[in-house]
């Protein structure tokens, strides 16, 4: 099956620092990856769509200068939380699309960010 | 705009009993429909999906779901629950046939299994 891996699985950082989270498709090429944010006991909220070789498309209300997304290759997308603050603490999940138009997504394990 | 509603936030079921999780959606056309399961602190795993054809779809781990167009529903069922089925379940919809696979998720239903 298709495998998507996120790294790190958890990270603790100080307020004001930047944190980078990686999302890799291990056994397939993903032209599109998605980044979600999940608050405790809540659903996934789509933050942005990451397209290989082009700029990410952000959902309404998501600050693109705060959540930098880079999709430099067909197997790697990164989310950088810049100048992190405690309110950015959350569970971030990525997903990758293997087959265009099928709607099926493969999810990473998630990355828990805690900002002190 | 599309939306997905999972009316039950929590469901507690005894091990061996049957389980049904409700999902209703609002969409401009017939969407692609999915059920995902999430264990604590983990990503999501696909249980099953509906694209077209037979409205009763079989998934992994003994789950099945039925698409009812007239009711805009896609309820998930399992005849006999195992303790390992305790998790969070998400229903999701996506645009049929479109590129991008952008999904909208329901609020989730947390399933607790009593011994």
C-alpha cells in the first residue's frame, strides 16, 4: 500500500522560533499533498493544498506567511511554522494523493507541536 | 458549500455488539464518500470508499457502509465490534472525478468499546 511518513512525530519549541515538519510519500509520487490541523477532540481542518513545483493554495483564514509550505519534489512537502506561538500548538497531519481524481488520500502519522 | 455532519460525537458499545455510525452530507452533486479511522495520536486510515456502483461497500476490518442518495447519507456499520475498534471515525466527502482530491471531513465520532 501507499505509505506517507511525517517527521518529527512530536516537537516542543520555544515561542518565537520556527519549526519545520516534513511529509514524505515513501513508495509513490505525490503531485498533491494536503496539510491539516487538528485541535484536540476535533476534526481535521484543511490548511492548504501543496502542489509540486508551484505555490501552495491556502484555505481562507490560514496565514500563508506564518505557515510556509514547500513542495519541492514529488515525494516531499514541508510545513514550516514561523515565529511559533502557544496558540500554534496543535496536531498537524499531512496527506498525499497518489492517483489524481480518485479522491483517495494517504495520511501521515501526524506531528504534535507544542509551543512553550 | 459542501458539508459533512456526524450527529453522534460519542458512541459507547459493548464488545460483540453491532455498531452504526451516522454520516450525512450536503453536496452539489454525488460526491466521493469515505470513512477513515484514527487511533489516538495517529494519522488516518482509510476504512472504505464509495465512488459509484453498488451502494453497499465493504471495507477493511469488517466494516461496511451504505450510500443512500435520497437521504444524503453514508452510514458505517459493523456487525460485531472488537475492543480494537475503539477509535475516532471520520466521514469525508470529496469532488467526484476532479483533480486535487480535496476532502471535507465531518466532526468525527469517538467510539468507546465496553468489555
